[in-house]
C-alpha cells in the first residue's frame, strides 16, 4: 500500500504542477467546460471555475498525501498549501498566468477539505477498507 500511495502522491503532484505551470490560453473563454458548469451551478458565476479547480486539485493532493502519511495531518495541510504558494510564484514566470492570493486561499481550503474528507472516510469505513495504520 505504501508504494501505491507514494505513486498516487507523485501522480497528483505532477498533474497539479502541469496544470499550474502550463501557459494560459489567450482566449478569454478558457477553462475546463465541466469546471465552468460546476462554477455556474455552485456560485452562479462560470468565471469562478479557476477557484474550484484550485480547491479540487489541492483537496486531491492532501487526500492522497494522507494515504501515504496518515499521521501527518497538520504537515500535509501546511505543505500542500505551501506547494500551492510555490505554484503561484511559478506562475509569475509563465505567459498569460498570474499569481493571486485568492488562488492560494482556494489551495489552502482545498487542502483542508481533502484532509477532512480523508478523516471522514477513514472514520466511517474503518472496518471496511484497508486504511494505512496510524
């Protein structure tokens, strides 16, 4: 399970890095259609897709990180958020990308939500799934 969870952390981190540091489209209607639709349904603004993407990406990163390091709740949240900050700084050097505090906030809230989801699933399914030992 340890090697699988390590691979998941690496895969999610690579995906987050790729999505964070890829040049943005000059087309103002950018964004993933599914995220734009979710943003319109959740907050009434399809342009909020960016924040939902940040939230989901860092929720996934925190969740899989806790699969690998189940006893490291606070470090996982802090490091996932710090990684988001690092990606924001990296975006300063990518064409058509910008770094914003609101993106970093979405990253941190996503890391908290992913951690909460991990703890909730672990608690409610403790006898059903082979969770890593504490």
